[in-house]
C-alpha cells in the first residue's frame, strides 16, 4: 500500500505567498512607525506612497507599485476617497518622520 503525499505546492506559489506575507508585515510596520489611525483623517495617495517609499527604502523593504500599495491599504481597512479632485485615503494620518 502506498501513501499519497497529496498535492505538492509549486515553488513559485510558495515564493509568491512568502512575498505577500512579508509585504503585509512591512505595511503594518510602516503604519505603526509613521501613521496613526483616525477615522476622520484624510491623506493624499501620493503623500502616503511617498512616505511608504521613504520608509521602505530606509528599512530595506521592497517598495512595489502604487497599485500594490493601494491594495494593501484597502486590505487593512483604509478607504479610498476622492476629495475635490484629489485622490486619497480616509482613516490614516501621517505623523512623526513621515511629515
């Protein structure tokens, strides 16, 4: 009788999963270091991404694209909102080193 090992996860899937989890941890670390959650706060998309990029480069993290960054913010409950003609997010305020 032979025991089945089940499906073997391809290395590309393992790498992609690890990269995703590392990025999620990095976003949370950035938010902890340079932001505060405030349901009434609004920050521009470009301002947030610039702060993320500066933090990520200092921390040796992968910066990625603004689209990937936006998706990560939304997964963490930060809501996209246009204010007048500016694009930004509600629920997060840049503080400390980010300013």
